């Protein structure tokens, strides 16, 4: 007997596109920690119906990128709504601990194999820095680390690392708001790539440990400074500007 299955529609595909657009905006800081968001405003900016936005926000909430906002009073009475989840320094530090362990394993295995990395990985990262394109910087960073995972020739490293990458992307989006940090990241990447290609396992491992530790420490300091600069840990609630998602629109 053939099993009876429910028909699927095309909405989940659109919801996934909305999810990725909103995640990019959260990662790049276009939608800021603590900022209130509404289905109607997002649907209008992205030129889609409320349904895929609702589904995308449900996924973002499940993954910890948005959360219930504090209750507010207005003409319609008391309402909660949603807000971009404030960054938690403790959680981000824990994510970087896991990432550092995986990156260290990957770089050691890659160095043992003397695997050269594509120079375009570094060129793309530096080009993104020159343009000041934070999303492109994050994408280039992911591409570099993914290349290391694959050079290690252990698929479990990449699979494990990518489980936490969305949170790392968001942390990177916060850190890269400081222009002073952008170029040094790629200097560190270049040094790691050279050590891997030479087969210098100890040097590659040490450089990666320094890279991960510096990223975690710097981000923690930035988040602490931001919290001290505000009366509360999260920035004041405000509505998204109608043009705020420019550059993050859905593909036509």
C-alpha cells in the first residue's frame, strides 16, 4: 500500500530565502542587537507576503537569532513582538572555544598533507576589506576556513564547524564594525596558509591558536565596552528604517 503524503508547496523555499536575507542582515549588523522587528515591516521591505516572513522568523527564533521583545505599551495596548537577540559574551566565547578546537585540528591535518590553499581565498578577503563590505568579508572568512576543513580531508570537521557558523558569522559581523580589525585578520590568514603549505605543523597550529584567541578576546572586549556605554545591555529599541535592508533583498 502506497503511503499517503501531504502535498508540499513552494513557500518553504521562499521562507528559506527570507531566512538567509535576515540572517545576513543580523550578521552584518544591519539589524542590530536588541532592535525590534515586525513581520509587516520586513514583508514590505522584502516585497513578499507575511507568511514566508513569519516562517523565517520562527526559524530564526528557534536558532537563537531573534527572541520575544519586552512588553511595550501603545495605541493597540500592550504588545511584545520580536527583537534581534542581544549578543551574549559568554555564549560567543563558548562558540569560539569549539571553533578554535576544530580549526586547530583542521590546520594540523592540512599541514601534515602540505596542502596549498587557493590564493584567490586571500585575494577575495582583502578585496572585501578594501570595499568595506562586511557581508563579503564574512563570506570570504567562511570560504577560507572551509578550505582548511576540506584540506584536512576529514569531513566531520567541516560538518561540526558549520553547526555553529551562523553564530560565528554574527559575532564576526559585530567585530568587523571596527575597521582596525579587518586587515589584520587576512594577514593572519595568509601566515596560516603559508605554514600549512610548508608543512610546518607546529607553526600552523600556533598561528591558528593565536588567531582564534585574538578573535574571541577582541570580540569580548568590544561587547563589554558596548554594554558599559549603554544604560542596559542591549541598545534602545527602534524601528527598522524602510531602507535598512537595502543590499539584503531577495533575488529576483
